[in-house]
């Protein structure tokens, strides 16, 4: 969509809103609550197995690509796998982020199993980020349950908009960092490094927005219409991108993959990033000792543990990884910040007045299991 057409659409939406065309159009965001539970094929899974797998799949991933599947060996004995069809080669050419996401999946699985009374025994199988078989898991029934985790896993969501700039309370920060001070680096919005990260985030988004392979990859993972979102149940929707109201209606009905390659779309993305980084209490960085598969999985688990805590304190979190995805900014960020360890996550963090419900979509369990 070019700029002239975009402005024309916006100008006409008030008139269209009362017309037959509007009533026949894609009028509302498609969210997780709209998903029907009907399965496309029958699986011989117990109710507990299916619940654990579904809760594990609520982990975050780049572009919500959900780069995992499960090979079913026997009841409560599975292999967690790396799905190469869901890689993001333009922004994650070495599958670093893929393994981090699988780490978050594994953490959800462990917590979900514990909540239903199972002990998880894990065996690492992968030696590279590209190996299909990542982790073997065996679940054993116990008498102890931790119901505490299920609701946290279901409530977790990425929030992109409407952050407050007020500082984090000391007690809230201590709660978030409890037990993991060595890998979490909080940079408050009063720190000079905060502005450096803001500037580098804007710069890396400019670079990525005008790098055509990255932009085409983004376009392939945006689910513009509700019908596409319902069919695929992955990727980025207007709801998950916090685009609602008339702007959301415009995107669902008038945008497509070609629109993403238009300079107007690229500039709007950069403007959104500038607005986003101006709103937060600070940045949370998560580091690792090295880039081995084991370290990346553990770092993904650490990130997920943090993500499951923030809702308790009405704190939102937004992973913004572009600095680590663009070679130019990646090469300089450690030196600029004075950090020697490997930075794996850059998370914008801050209080929100109201915590929105989770809206990102997930594939049905029968789509992620191979028996």
C-alpha cells in the first residue's frame, strides 16, 4: 500500500464505518480467546500430557514462529525438537534465538508438569543449534503439585505499548532478580547506558527495516486477516502487535505482504520503536557465559522464569532483539555498555496501569506432536 492509498483509507474509514462494507469486513482482532479447541486429528494422549504440551507451547518466540515440535516416544517420554521449517534465517541466521525460545518452551514444560504432579528428567541431545533432537524428557508421577504455575503460564504476554516511566520499586526489582543476580543486568532509565540502548535499538531497527530479507521474513509471519490468523495460529496478528481500533481494522482489511515492503510501513515501524523506547522503567539484559546449546537453553529458561514473575507486580516486558540481530550494532554493544558476558536478551521493562489479556495465538497440540 502506498502513502496516498494509506491516507485515503484512513480518511474514508469514518464514512465506511457505518456502511454495509464495514459490516461485511474483518471488524475485530482475532485473539487466543477466539480459538476453537476442535482437533484436526486424533491423538492417543492422556489429558495430562496434552495439557503439559499446550502449556509448554505458550512460550514466546521470535515473530511467534513457535520453532518446536515433540516426538512422542511413549507415554510421558518425549523428545523436544527444533523445527527448521520455522527458523528465521534473515534475523537469526545461526538459530541462537531459536534455541533460546526452545529453552523457554522447556521451562514452561517443566513448570506445567510440576503443576500437575510430575517430576521432569531432562537429557540434552543437541550439540549444535541446528540439531533436530534438542532435549529428551521423561515425566514421573509424584504426590506433589504446584498449581501456582499454570495460571502464570496462561497469563504471560508480551506488552508493547503504554509503559509508565516511573522507576521500579526496590522490592519489586529484588523479587524479579531473586536467585539470578549473576545473569540479569538491570539498567534503569536514569542510567547513562539506558540512553545508549535506546539509541542503538532505534539504529538497529532502522537497519533491519531497510534490510529487505529481514523485512520479507517479517511479512511472511504477519497474519493480516482474522481468517489467516485462525487458520495458521502462529505469527504476528494485529492484536499481538497492539494494533486495535480503526488502525487495526485498516491493517486487517487493506494490508498484505507487499505493504510491509513499502517505505511508509518501514517508517511507521521506526516511529513506533522511537515511541516505545521512550516509555519504560529501564532495560533488563540477560547474559550467558558462552553460546553453547546448554547455555542458550538455560538462558531461555531464565528469561521465561522472569517473564512469569513480572505479571505479579503489574510490570510489562518486551523483548527487543534487533541490536543483537544486526551485525553493526552487535559488534559494538558490549563495548558501549562495558559488559564482557554474552548478551542474549534485551528486554524493555516497566509498569503498566492495566495488564492486558494474552492474545498471541498457538497451534493446536496435534500440530506440534509427531507420534
